């Protein structure tokens, strides 16, 4: 009989396992959990090699590697809930504080089968979801297929997730997820294949690299780290933006943007920093969660200093790029390009208004009424009232004198470790002004981008970049002036020549049609591919027909 003296905290191992499994909501995150273990746990001097076989019809996925494998004792530890990572206990940096590999499979499937070999001995074991759900709570029975049998096969492990219950297994999602995360392991030169596709980390084309060190006060907490920030030649996909944070080689723990992607040119920045102290700092607060969300816990003492350090440096680099862009916008050629972009924008704006009913939930479409703006500083219409202006990017003017004053009411004990905050300066619009301003609405919030539709801009994105790019964050279609086809169209004349104008129309209209299709797919992920292709073709035909007179 239980008394008050022997009251104990208990846990239900089956519920714990399934709760952990719920963090792995799709095939990409579940597969990566096993791929990353394969990359990390290899014998010294062995190049990691991993093959992922996706079999949608059979409803299973298998991950095979040439790692060090596990013996019987290693499997016992592997199947211990919340067991401490052995690599960490030995002082080697590694991913996963309390291994979740045993649970990842059950986020998408019903059976986890492990075939593992180490030093000529093979073990094969299965864990079934039915057994997890039937357990009384203390332990779960494993199904041994083979125990401590001799084998001539080399070291390695095969993980198979069987009886996958997802409606559809998306192989491309697995490939994209793996390629995105391989950058943290590039020093190991791993080889990873998904079916017949060889996964490779493809670094974006970049134009500049900046390096930063923390102040002495910051380094007392985050260490004497080096932050590297690169400037991409074109907008980055959301998953490529920001700083990738590691805590030792191959131990990717977070990606931090510090909100910079919401500002103009912020989605061109990416980089990396290694911060070992984020895991060695003595505190009961975890620096990140176990869901592989790649988000730092801002309450952690190291993250509390690291996030503003990263944010301030990202904004510093962003402001450098913005200054260069604003200077370029003032040239005569930029004004002529803006005129050409304005003609394109006018056509797109008319079409966009006709289809806005289909895009009610697009972040800009449901905002204030307005028109698509052209490039290089031309203003766009908005529906906001109010006459206040602050430092920005839209219209020329003059800024008021800076008023960065410390808050005297803030106690010294609560001072933030980091750079001084940037206080937005107010200003007055003036056509002859040498600085740029943005309007603010009645709420006092800065309107950083035009509302109502897509923008069109000519940009120098690099000759190896695509001829155009859809910057979804800013709903902007970018035409790449550095692309060989654009350069050749201007070889015998200027930007007003028919060849250049026609090519610009064709590029912008094609990109617009695909962008509109992309937004439709976002609104309806289940839209059949044939329907989506029909919408893209229909848009392209409609927009070119309406602009027929401009091709003359």
C-alpha cells in the first residue's frame, strides 16, 4: 500500500515516446534525424556515406550508412528513454542531448526496424507502435529478429520506417531538407543520396563577406567567437536566410535571423557562427528544444546575448547594402530603368486587380489598397493617411538630427549586453533631399513596403544568377541586368531599344505568371498540378495579350 512517505514521480514510457514522436510531423524531419546520426557517428577517418531509399508504394523509407554501428550494449542505451548522449558524455560535441532517434519514426510510421553491425556482429530489432500503445507504462517489449550473430558485412546501420501513415510521401521535401542542412557537415565531405539523387549543399552566389567579433563584455558570455555574414547576389529562400549556429563541428543547433528578413535587403544575408558555450554554459535553461525547430530559446543566458549580437551585425551589413542600392537609384540610367519598370508594373497592376479575388489571403492583397510600384525609388499609392516620415527607402528627403539618448530610468543592473539600439530618425520629404524616407501610418508603424501588389525592379544579381527572381517576402519581381541574355540585348544600343524592352516584358510576365501560380499553390496546397499549370499558362497568355501594343 502506498503511503505519503513513498510518493514518487512516475512516467509512462509509451506516452513519453509518442509525445517525443509528435515533434516529427513530416517525412523530411524524421529522415534527417537518422541521416544526421549516420553523419555524426562514423569511425575516425571514414567518409560518411548514406543512402536513403524512399518507397512510396511499399509505404516505407530506409536509411543505410557506413557508420560505426552498434553492439548489443549500444542498442540497450539507444532504447533508453532520455538517455544521455554517449558522445557528449565523452566530451565530444554532438547533436541531440537526449537521443530522439527511437521516436522519430513514429511521427510518420508504425514500425521502426534497426539492422546494425559492429566488429563482425549483427543485431536486428524492431519496435512496433502497437506495442508502444499497449504498454502498461514502465517498459516496452522489443522484437528481436537477430541477436549477436556473426556477419561478414562491414560496420554500419540500416534504419527502416515501415507502414508509413502519411497520405503522401514527398521525396522532394526529403531531398531539399537534407541539402539545406548539409552545410553544417561540409568539413566531413559526406556523400548522401536519396534514391538516385545525390544531395549536395549548394551555397548561394555571394558578393561580399563580413566578419565580426563580439565586444569584451559580450565575449564573457558567448565566447570569443567569429561571426561570418555573406551577401547573396539575389534574394534567398526563407530556409537559407540568417545565421546558422553550431556548437561544435557538425552540431547545427539553430538558425537565427533576428527579424532582419522583414527589412529591405534583409533576405539577402546569410552566414554562420560556432558558439560552443551555448551548450557548456551552466544553467538549467535549455538553449533550444528537441523538436529540431532550429530556434534558440531567448531566455537562455548565451542566447540572450547572442541574438542581439547577430541582429545588430546583420542590420549593419544590411544598411551598407541599402546605402549602395540607394546610390544606384540616383543615377540617370536608374531613372530610365525605373521608367521601363513602371510600364511593366502598370500592366501587372491591372491584371493583379482582376485576380485579387482569388488571392484574398495573400499578405499584401488583403492590406491597404494600392498599386504596384516600379523600381529605383518610385513611390506607390497607399491608402494610409498621416504625414509623418522616418528614415527609409522610398522617397528623397532630409532627416532630422539624431536623438539617440540613453534611458535614464533603466537601472545599470538591467543594461543589455550588446550594441546600442538603433533609434529610427524622423524626417521631411524633399525632392532635392540626399536621404531617403518612408511614411508611417496613424499607428506609428513604419510602412516599409508598398501594398496592393507586386513590384518590379531591375537589379544586378550576377551573371551566374537566373535572369529573374521572385522575392516573395517583398512581392517583388527582380530582372537581372547581369544575365547574359539581358547584356546581349543591349549590346547594340541602350535600354530603350526594342530588343531590351521586349525581353524585359517577356521575363517579367513569365516571372509574374509563375509567382501568381506560387501564391495560388500556397493558398491551396492540394491544387492538382494540371490545374496549377493551367493557371500559369492562362495568366501568361492574358498578360501578354493585354500588353500586345508594347511589343510593337
